[in-house]
């Protein structure tokens, strides 16, 4: 049992080391992006969540035609439903990407 526990602890230690290594690599790659300073300046977006945002929007300003298209892709755009004379604007329930799965829109 002792050897089995040691083997499991070694696997856990290796996994933790790999996570730390990937975190450092992600932070280094994020810092090289031209929009990293802008993204990480938002409240609540440190380096790792900022890297996630950059990855979600492909890190390319030309990817979306305008800010509205970017907002729609993130699932934050409102949806207007009209029928006859009534018109209702509701929050989008679409979940196109992983940003929405962070708990912000659900």
C-alpha cells in the first residue's frame, strides 16, 4: 500500500508540475499578443482569463466585422423578438463558445 501511495503521489506531483508549466507557457504567449495589455486591464481579467478571452476571439481584430458581431459571438448580445405590434428584447440564450460557460450568461 505504501508503494502504491508513493506512486500515486508521484503522478499527482507530475501533474501539478505540468499544470504549472502550461500556465507559464500560456502567460508567456499571452504577453506577446498585441492586445494583452488591453484585455488584462479589464476588471476581473487577469492573465489566465485574459488568455482565454484572446483564444476565444481568435486574437484577431479582423475576425469580426464590428463590436456587435464580437458581442453576439460571446453570447452577450440581446435578441429582439417581434410579433405584430409587440416587440420584446431579451437576453441571448445562445451558447456558441466557451466564454458563456464561465457562468456569466446562463
